[in-house]
């Protein structure tokens, strides 16, 4: 039985897709290994969103080529968004990749493998589908207390900095009752938390059902105690969805709301379709409607033509909203995006570094301030496993904040009550009670 090794880079959707690949290949009697040295087939499931991810994958390809000195029969495949976006580069002989497959073509992997084995020639499948949602494949969630569930694929937003519409195609949503069946199977495996995935989940639409309806439907599944979702878009956050998050006890009171930039001119260049003022109004409304809401975000600094004064608008939004945490990045130009065609990457690297340093420091202070508000509070924590520090366990509360507490015999997947008596900017530290 041939052994396959999969290495995953990037977003949660890629993690879910790797489980889809495993499920497809397991049906064809392939086995899986955690060691690339034991594998006859190695797949790198890649990301095109950040330059750093590209560099990591190219470095990894070179490392795997070294394995071929002792195992000349290794088949190397590159999957995912980088495969879709950089197909010609990856298929050059000097790169050493045998299979290139985009996100909509994973059902063809068994055939691609067979072709490479039989002929020794490279093969690829890169068609973007208007219909593929992998609705007939229910991947298992192994080794985790959370299960990712893709409810839609693709994106129609065409943010100017983003390559996703070109690598994952146009939006299409799964039948809510097909999603429900997958969630039932996950609950049957003992999972208590699911995260519903989409590039823009509040664009979900299937017949008369919207995303708020979908949350209500899957919340009826016995055994599922927490429902998370990522990511919504600030441009179309409907009142109905806000009501469901506020009122459904299984819907976690955590919303990841990507800001990207705090200046209205820059937001317009990004094609984000909202202004600074509209974002601030939405954040204020969310906090009013959903008590104890945890808000997190994404921010890009150094977008083309962004001035220091415009960057100050981003800092202003961060101060006013007081996000609980943020993913912060320097702008890196991606091939085939609108921004790469229209806007020269003209903000100097040293200026980007200065801005990201100041932004990270501001957010660190805000995160610490917000975490201090939890001192003395008790949270229900879903245990994920041992913490980095020996003798400690780690998990997350409803707001998706990391909670660390002394090992009290709780196992991954258990719910425990933890009283918070210490905090850092990133972590709540407490003791188990009850």
C-alpha cells in the first residue's frame, strides 16, 4: 500500500481541503504517514495569500528534492492556491514537481498519480469549477477538538490585493442539509465544536436559505455545543445574522471582522466597498447587540500609495474599536491580482516595517487591556490539550481566547470551568474550579 504525506500551508480552508484529499485517496486504498521519509507520494497544499508562504513552499520543494537522492521514486505534488496561481513556474523541469492540482480538481488526484507512475511524465489538473463543492465527501476530523466545515467555496469580492477569486473561482454554496449531514457525522465522531468556513460566509445563499438559516439548522445537531464561523465581510453583515449570533446559545460570541485598512481612500483602492466610518458604525453596532462580544480582525499596512497620515487612520480605528486581537501583515504583491496590475508596490520596505512595528505594539497594549477585564471571571473552556508549559493544559473559551490552567486530569475535548487570575496580551491564565 503506497504511503502519502501531506503538508498544509495557509488558511483553515486549506486544512479542510487536506482532509478532503485524505478522504479521496483513502477510498483508493492509499495510506498516510506523518513522515515524508516514509512516503512514496508527497503533497504540499499551498497558499498564495502571503509572500512568506511562497518562500516556505519553494524552500520545502528543494528540501524534498534532496530526499530523492535516497528515494528516487518519490512523487512530489503541489496542491492548492499556489498551484493554481503559479502553474507554469511549478511545471518547469528544474523545479522538480510531478503533479500540480488546483483546489477544484482533487477528485482527479488518483488518476494523476497513476499517470505519473505509469509514464514518468508530469501531470496537472487546474480547471476552476462553477459547481464543485465536494458535497459528496465528508472528511473526518482527526486529532482535533474542532472540525472545519466548508459551507461554500470561491469568492466574488475581488479585493484588489487578493488572489483568491483567481485561485478558488466564483462563489458557490452547499445545500444546507448536505452541510447538516456532515455536521451530524462529526458529532457522531464525538466532535463538540465546528467552524463553518467560507471566503465570505455572509454571502452564503442556497435557494431560500442564507447563512443565518444555516447556523440555526446545524445548531439543532445533538452533541454540537459550539458553532464558530470565518470569515464574514463587513460590507454585507445582515441584521438577521447578528440576531442569530446574539440569541443562539451555540453560536460563539466571537466575530472575526477583517478591517484591512482604516483609511477610506485606501479601502476604496482595495475594493473593500465600505468606508472607515461605515466600519466603525458596524463594529459599534455589533458590540451593542452582542454583549461580551470578542472582535478580532486582519490588517494590511503599506498598501500601494498609503501615506503616513492614512496609516494613522488605521491606528485610529484600532484605538476606537479595541479589537481583542489582530492578524497584521505588511503588504506583499501577489501575481495576477488587480493591485499588481494597477498599483506599483511603492511604499518602501523600511516604512512598511516601521508601520507594522507600531501597529503590533498598539494592538499588544489593547489586547492586554481587554484581557485584564477578564480577571476574576469564570469561563467554560474547551480543552485542546497540553500547554507549552509542563503541567499545564490549554483550551479556548467561547470568545476563542486561549486559556491556560493547571493539569487537573481533563482531556482534549472536555469542557471545564476556569477562573481567570492572571492575563497576558495573548493568554488568559487561571485555575480549574468545580
